[in-house]
C-alpha cells in the first residue's frame, strides 16, 4: 500500500496531532519506507494461526465489582493544566 | 575505606552489614560522583536530598538491628517509573511539570526493601529508541569511548541513562524497562548486565506505558549476582496489573551455583545475520566455548520465523503505543498548548509535545489500526507473533536456554544512523524475538572490541525460568572475567 501525503495528513488528524506542512513530505517518505518494510509479513503463511492475545498463559483475574479506590479529587486534579471547582477545564466546546 | 562507588550491590550489602561504612557514606560517595559525571547527561532529575534522608533512615534501622534486605543501596530509576512527588518525564516535552501523586509498584517494592533513590535517569522519549538520542532532555552519553577516538558514543536505548549511570559508577544499580531490547542492548553497549524477566514477572503498574503487551521492568547492574538480588525485590504479583502473574518469587541469587553441567544450550542458525561485525561473531563463538568448557551441551537449533520478528514488532509496538499515548491530550496532566477550540488544543499539544520519533510511531500505529488496514497489518502481525512464540516453544523441547549476541554491533557515535529509522531498528534484531514471546533474557558483558568497546552475550530462557538464565549468565560472567572499566573521560 503506497502512502501519500494525503494519507499521512489524514492519519495525523485521526491521531489528533498537528504535523507542520513542511514536515509532511519527509514523513511521507519515512512512513512509506517503514510500511513497505513491514509488508514482508504478507509472505508468511498464517493459515489457521490465531493472533496472540495473551503473552503468558494466565487466566484473566476477576474481582468483586466493588469500589476499591478513589475519593481524592485534589490529587487527581493536581497535575491538570487547568482545573476548576473540582473539574478538569477545557476550551469551550459549545458556542 | 574501599572505593564505595566501585562496589557491587552484594559487596556493598556485606560492607554495610560488617559496619565497614555507613549507608550515609555510601550514598554521599554516589551523590558526589553523580554530580561530577553530569556531562554524561545520565540523569534527568537528581534527588540527592532524598537519597541522603533515605540513607539516614537505613543507618538508623541497621543500628536497631532491623536492617532491610537492600537497606541503604543507592539506585538510579529510569524516568519512565512514576515516583510520588518527583518529576516523571518519560523524556518527553508533553509531560512537562508532571509529578505523579502515586508510586509505581516496582519502585515501591524497592523502597520497601530499603533501597534509596539517587535520581531519575535519561531515556529515549517514551522509551522509543535504541540510542537515547530521542530524549527531549538531550542525548545521554556512553562513558566508554573508542581507543584513540574522542567522539561521544550512544549508551544504547531506551534505558541509556540507566546503563550509563551504572557503567560510570554513579549508581550501584538501576531499573530499566525493556519493550524490544531496551534493557539488554544498552547493557551490552555500556558493558554491564541487563535483564528482562518474563512478561508478567514485574508489575507494570505506575510505569509509563509504551507497548503494554511487551513492556517489562528489569534490573541493570554490574554483576549477574546483583541482577539476581535486584530482581528479587522488583518482582512479584500485583493485583493492580492484571497481567502480573501470581507466582512466588524465588531467591534468584541462590540459583547462581556455577554448575551448568548437562545444560542444553541452543544456538539459533537464523541469528547469523548480515551486517553483524566479525568481532560479534567471534565473541558468540567464544561464548559457546565457555559454556561447553563448563559442561553444557550446545547444539544448533532453528527459529524459522526470526527474520519476521522486527517487522512484527514494528506493527505491534507502534499500534499499542498509538493507543497508550492517546491519553496525552493537554487536559489531565503535562503540557497544554492553547488552541481556538478543544480540537485545536489537542492537535497543538500533541504536535508540539511529542518528538519526531514518537510522532512517527504514533502515525504508524494509527495507520495500521485504521479502518480497512487492521486485519492486514495488526491481526497479521499478531498471527506471526504466535508463530515466533511457537518457534521458541518447540526449541525449548530440546534445549534449556538459547545463546546469541545481544546486538549486531558495539556502541555507535551520537548522530550515526539517525537519518534512517530502519537501520536504527535493526539494533534490536536479536532482542526483539524474546520480547515478542515474553521470555526472560539477559545480556552479560563478554569482552571488548579491538578499539576498546564492550560487547554483550545474550541468553534466553523458558517463561518464568529466570533461574536457569541467571545461572548460565553467571558462568559466562566468570569465564569472561570482564573487568574493564570506562575511563572516566566525562570529567570536565
């Protein structure tokens, strides 16, 4: 799959990451190179092979559905660039 | 008094127990050495006051006869571990000002055992790199130089600051994290021991996530025994990490018997790759001879999907990274770059906050996970990953451990390879397969190149069989008797 500038711009938008127009060409080249390199996996026969979902054989643990943590709003907000009245504050989203 | 910064952890514990020196003196010596070695840029944040306080408490406990197992041992912590109240940067601009209100499980375990923190070490941004040159805080430097060549070399990565600190004797040991080789490759480049335990052995809770199915914490030390000692106090089940495994943690140091008679060691044919230096090949051959001289039986084995490990890794790791790094959005912590509206604020914050390599990997990850490509890339990589794990499983039916080189080359100069991402990725060709399979592996210094740079030997074991890996590594260490030290040319 060839990667063009428009694809890189679209993927950057999906990733919510501004990429300066001046860097798009170089990035398109690099990503294209990496993607065509990983495409060699197509030559591996994986018929009937399940994708790995668990690295070590272990059952996912369960626990009672109970509150075990929380109740420290100030700690949670301590690192926020902007907090207000016990909430994270963000730029206005509704005009 | 002995040169306190030159001791191993085991020797320091003995000296403390025999009252030859105090934890205060031990820590003070390291604090002074750390300050003198600042040109290495091994630490992002130094915490000398905290270390000195910790040493006081350790000395008080020892005086009361209540010494803890690692009481007063000064360690460096990779700046990917969240440490309560101490800045944690992941070497990224986007975590500006972040002070975790909590402590990672692994560091909490170490402090509970009495160890003290000297500071937080440099790394590749978000642990993405093999040279420690992608750090927002500047490249860390390898304390080693080529003979007759003063150009600064990379310490390897991503745990480059930790490796440099341990090699330069400005920490007795350090924590690292390993996603595709980030403990073992810098260990080899800096002439120290680096171990990645089995996936699930150490809790990942409180470690800034890169690729969650691959990330694993591990020790970086100047001896195999020290790695065994540190790992014992890092590992253990943690209910806060659902992939942490509820198994008892053995006394790893007890496994270092030096007896590997009858041990079956596999030598994988597929690890003879293009671009491997002749000195690396020679050291590998030497490693085989050392193990055989100690009574092990080596044999050729085949791991047929080896050549697909790197491309598999470079789909899975960026895919997981693009998901994990979605949390850095300028809302809850770290950098916020204003924009006209919420969407622009996200775009600006992430565009400015992430460096070039991180942006590249987020884009690859987002691309391979995007609608229409998910099956072709991500699911395909998951299937090949199963085949790679299967290769190891069938090899371990006939061998107990696998010996390979750690990296295809010794340390390179800062700036070399930086214009070609794939050339940089090839550094991890020998370490990535064990990461994909979740297996324990260690790098042990094996010798020096003709121009005086360290090279590592790499042992891979069965899942949760860290003990065999450590035992065989101990034999290699004894045979190699690697006593060379970097020359301290970082001093101004």
